[in-house]
C-alpha cells in the first residue's frame, strides 16, 4: 500500500456505496503503514472483516484467498489492495473473490506494476490494465485505472461491479476521478526530487517518468455490451 492507492480507496469509498459485509483480503498492516493501510476506517459502522494468511494488525481471521472458507455470494464487497502480486496462484484468488461476491457486490482491487520486489512474504506477479480487464470479465461494469506513465504505470487498479449492482454512471465516474485528484498523492523526499530532475537533464525524461509523473492518472469506465 502507498499514499496514492490510499487516496484512490478513499475516493472510491466517498463515491460508491459498498454493500455489507465488507471483506478486506490481505489486511495485514505492514509496520510503518498502519495509517494508510487502515481501510476499515473508510467504512465506519459497517460490517467489516479483514483476512490474511498470517495473524497480525488488521487481521480478524487467517484465510487463504486461493480457497476462501465462505459461501457463494456471501460477501457484499471485497477490497484487495496490493495483494495479488503476493498470491502464488493468483488466478485462483481472482476466481475466489468473484465467487464469494454477491451479484449486487463491489470489488476494489489494485496491484503495483513498476515497483521493486517486496517480500510480504513473497512477490510473484505484475498486472497490466488489460490483465485486470481479462481477470474480471465476469463482472460486467468496471473502472480500470493507473497512475504514472501509460507504458510504465506505478500502480494499476480496478473497481468492478456485479451484474445486479446499480449501473455506474458517468457522473459517478467523474466524481471518482475528481476525488482521486484531490486525495491521491505520491510524496517524494526532496533528495529524490533533485536526483530525478538531474537525471532527467542528463539522460532524458524516459528513465525517470514513473517518478516524475507519479501523480498523473487515468481511468476508463467499461460497460458490458
């Protein structure tokens, strides 16, 4: 989790109605990220459970997303932020979260793309926007977004709605984008800012674009034909 994706989650929570119960998959709060990783604070007074493969801060139950001990259509909303890069058989995890999601449910998922290997406990995969579109093809309406350069985004995310969820309107999409612009930030240390600008002068913009353009983002609203 990073500051930008925390802002995207806040924008989503303030734009869309997340049906209960809300299930956060990969809820372990890594030391040093307790504030930005506390997603349940975005949904006060809502039925909310956090699961992870290991016990710890933010975890209500130890469960494996590849085989969730939950019934079909038993969950109102699923949050899975910066999780699936750590899931060995990610395709099973995507199948499982869509299996337990109600037809009127909402799924918010994100993964890093341009990021160093980070072992919590292992780091296996990276996903493009088109990968999310393919993996979530059972959910007919979705918003897929990224931040950073289009060819080398820092993070990729998707907000996908079940077939019985109220259709996502253009007005909601516009509000979501406006709030992302308001809340999502990617702060950099002043030393890094100087390093990237010097690198840009010496080597051109290309190698440093993910950092120079970290707060630029784009989204696409996709509706079933």
